């Protein structure tokens, strides 16, 4: 509960070190005006979370009014609490667009009794630290704005999408960072805390969608809302973000690349993982496509030669072992040269662990491709055995499979 994440059934994630580590599913840092990262962390709730994955998109097409699209997909348990904290370093005030009422008893559940902890290592119910709780309910969209007390013109507004019955709690929690080692002063440094709760029959499935907008002066987003899908299967999300004369339509497939199409004035469709169409005065001004072959909006169409490249790693070379470069070897056909420079290959190891590696260039020859990496991959391959050269020095038995998402940009190019 001390992090910006989702808590399942009001419980903490167990602390088993690397045994609960997350997996990198996608990392696309190099598209102009768009950067994406996605991870999954079902091991954080072993035996409880069937799906626990988060996608973050930094949209900065104009460089002046960036925002972050936050899609958190969770399945498992019967209660999901989406958590968002304010600043842990400076005093902030928080305002919610919903009417909220004071909630007696805070966020402790029936039968729970609060006992003041004697230190950070003490055992206590985290929800008891949430003070001055105000509560409301909604099924629609709403927002919360957090501003700095000494600079009210600076802050972040988070637009939270609706779609199902939701309980909203706005409260305060102690900032342990500002209290430092002085536990006695913990309550002297409160920070805003938002809890967005959804409950239902187990295994409950939730998709929390938000748009976070940092601002100086005043917020620039006029409206952020979900779009109606042509085929609402539950495996996709579409949203629309309006800033003055500019309207961005964003399409997201929640798992594998798939057809996604939304209705409305700013309708768009894609075959892929992520699509972005930006319009100004009803004209397409920019478009981005990740992990797909086609993105369309009206008469406009952006196509990519390949949605992704997949294959099996058949060999590994390291400078540390005397090789000229850090590289993976595969029989898969890949674009030669520096066309994939800056892209990341996501490797699924036997047993399910997934890691990412930055690409520098690709050299083809003798029916194989050598993927030169930007850094040491830290792996040793011998036949079907893969061993990590660094902690936790695990061994995997089987094949290492990879995917590299292709990208396309207009104006710009494709990879």
C-alpha cells in the first residue's frame, strides 16, 4: 500500500526477493513523441493474481503538454484497490471532481482494530494509516488534482476513466521520506493518498485506465474519456484525449496484437498492440503504431512492413568471455544494419521469466542473424541450458524465445 500500484484483497505482496520479480513485456523508448513500457507481476500475488500487468505510455507529441496513459489490468481476488500517492517530498493539496463525504472509521474493515505501530518494521494494518478519509461512488469518469501548497500553479491532474461501479477514497498518509528516522514526527508530514476500489465476484477482473497530466499554470487537457469499441470483447481499450484543437485517439490491445476499432467522430482502427492517431481541425497530424501492421482513421492509413519479429536464441556471445561484442545469435530473419538500433528485444526464458535487451545493430550472414546488443546480456548458453552469469544465477532448461515489436510513425518512418 506504500506504492502506486493495485492491492488485491487489501493484502500486501509477500517479500521473497527475486522470487516475486516482475517481467518486462514491452519497452519502446524511441518513437518521436511516444514512449511505452509494460510489465507484469503475477508473482507478487502468488496463487491469487491470474493477471497483473501495467502499461504506461508517455505522449509528448508537441513537447509542451505531455501526459501519461496508465492501463492496469488485474484479475484475481474479489477487491482491487488502485493506489495513487501525492508528493512524498513537499506539501500538497488534493481536490476531487466528485462530491465526497467524510467517512467514519477510515478505511479499516469491520472487525479490524488499529494499533499504533512503534516503527516501520512493526506489523500493522496499512489502511489504518489512511487518515481524514472522504468517500464517494461513481461509475463514470472523474478526476483528482494535486497541487503544491507553496506553488498552486504546479501540479498533476489525473483523469480516471469509468465503466463500472467504483468507490473513491481521498485521504492522507504519512510521508516516511520526510520524517526520515524520526518516527515521532511521522504524522507531521501528511501526503495525499487516493484509493480507487472495485469489488465483485472472484476472480474479479478490472482494467483501471487513467491519464496523468502534469501542468504549470493550468491543466491543458479539456477532456479524457473512453471510446466505444466496435467489438467490445474485454481485451482492448480505446480512449480519447482532447487538448484545445488537438484530439488524440489511443488504441490498446491488452495482450497480444489484435484488431481494435473504436466508434465516434474520431474513430480509428488498428491491427496491432498500440495505436495513436492525433488530429488537429479534423485532419490527421500525427500517427504512431507499435507491434502492428495497420493503423487507419477515415481516409488516412499507416502501414508497417512487419508488426514484430520473433525467433529462438541459438547462441550467446559476451565481451567478458573474449567475444568481440555482446550478442545473441538466431536463425530468424531480421532487418540488417542499424534499422533496429534503439529497439528492444523481449526474451522469454524457459520457465516463464521475461527480460529485455537493447539492440545496437544486426549483422546477417550464413543464414543466421547476430543481434549486437547495447549492453552485456549476462547469459551463458550451452545447448538447451541457459545460465545467468550474475545474481540470482539461475539455470533454465529449454529454448529462449524473443519478440521485437516493429514500429511505424507518421510523419517519420517505420522499423
